[in-house]
C-alpha cells in the first residue's frame, strides 16, 4: 500500500509520522491507534512521578562513586577467551567489606564481600538529497517554534559557555552564536537546533549543518501544519529514532496564547528496543510542565535504547575492548616501573570525552521541522 492509499485509509485525521514503503521502522502510537487532533477532556493526565530515566552504564557510575576517589588496587590480566581483564578492589573499612568490580569486553561485574569471609586478605557510525536540501536550508523560526524551544530549555550564547557544549564551538563561533541548553535531573543537554547552526550561501547541501544532523542518533522533528513526517526522509547511518511533535488545538478550538496542546509520535529502527515512558492515550499533552518532563525523559531513554541497536552495540564492543586493552597495558607498564623493571610510558589512555566517560557521551540532539527545519 503506497503512502497516498494509507492516507486515504486513515481519513481526515493525519498522523504525525508515516513509515517508509520499505519498512524497517516501528511507530508509537501505531497507525491503528491514531486519534483526532483535538484532545478530549476525559483523557487521563500523567503524573510527573511516572517518568523514569534509563541508566546508560551502571558500572561506570559505580566506579565513579565508590572507587575513583578512594584508595584501591587494580589488577590486570589477559585471558585467551575473555580478552583483557581489569579487577579493581577497594577496602571499605567502615563497613568491614571489600568492594570489587571486574571489567571485561562484554560487561562489568560488581559485588561486595564481608572481610570476615576471608582468613587472609585476598589477591586479585546518507541523507535523502532533495528533501535534505530543503530541510537544511531553512533559516526561519516561527513564534510557535520559539515557544516550543522555550519549553525544552534556555537559549544561551555559545561564546564562553562553560557547561556541556555537545560538540559545539564555544570559542570561535564556528558552529553558530546560540544554542538551546538545559539541565534535567542532573543531566546537561545541549540541543543542536538546525536554524541556529551556520548557514552557507550557495551550499545546497549545507555541510556545516549536515555534519551535525547526519551524525546524530535521536532527532526531534517539530511539525508545523498537517503534513506527516516520513521516516526515511533523512538517510543516515546514525539516526535511529525520531520524536515528532505537532501543536494541536485545544478542545475549545482555540490555539491559546500558551502554545496550545502538543501531539507526540515516536518512530525508531526495528532493532531499537522499546523505551519508556509510555505515551498517553491519546498521545496529547495539554500541560507544559508534564509535556517537558515526558519529552526530555523520552529523549534520554531513546538515545540509551538506540545504543542497544546492532550498529552501536558492535561499535561499543570494539571501543570498549580497545580502551580496556589500553588501560590494562598502561596499568601493567606502571606496575613494572614501580618494581624497577622499565621506565613508565607516556599515558596511552585517552581522556574521557567531553561531558564525562562512556560511549558516545556527547549528547547531541537535532531539532528538525518537516516544513521548517530547526
């Protein structure tokens, strides 16, 4: 069934997103659960306490909290089957226990043991060209879109910005002069708004903007008008999830000076696991504070869930293996140096990427509009 036939079958109420003819994406809510654009007063409201942010890497947080600032021992080894291994051990004298974390290629294992159990201290990632040009060449920000941005965060000046910059230039203005930033439950988020990224006259591909957008994992698509967003309109090896947002009229038929209500739909590649919080039924938000809480939580969880897709899980495994081997090698070399066997090498362990350690920690989010792309 082609896109036109599907639209006719759906009827007057057009969805936010249509799947590509080739398939390969899931959509939430599904088309058979599509609702009219006018919310009903009987729809249940969601409490803020229903939204839970997923954790990206519990083991990394454990090391940060319990080992990094305390005296501990790290032991290294290479197993023929498991590869490089690093075992870190910390004695927590106040609780009479040992805290242990074993880092391997596939995972990390963490446990605590009472010291009374031991008699002796133990040893140890392309774009669809024509539409892409229209999207990336948009420089207009409507009042409606500006209101949406204000819900997401605060517009900040990039020059001299000292918070998490998400890969944007804060010294020389090479990535524009402004961006949208927020702090959400202890997490700093820098939004890459396409209209705020540099525009180059004569460059139909807008490579300055494409460099950021094509390398993102999750994108917010703000829709003005009733044209559905097609999942494959932007082809990219990295973009795995789109969160589409459209402003709709309230029940009384008025837009309202507060920006009205917002309809949400989500689509992701087939190998991206589902993620919360669940969309309400109908998927429409009338309260700005609830909408913000839901959207930012969904955004963070979308990125974390995308990491489990095949492309990123393989990349993470290779990156983790490389970093672990580098760390094991450095620790081993320094241990040999301490015993007087050789001179210490220059550190080969790369510093944590901007914003902290872990895989793809530069949280880069694109805001694009099908008719006005941001």
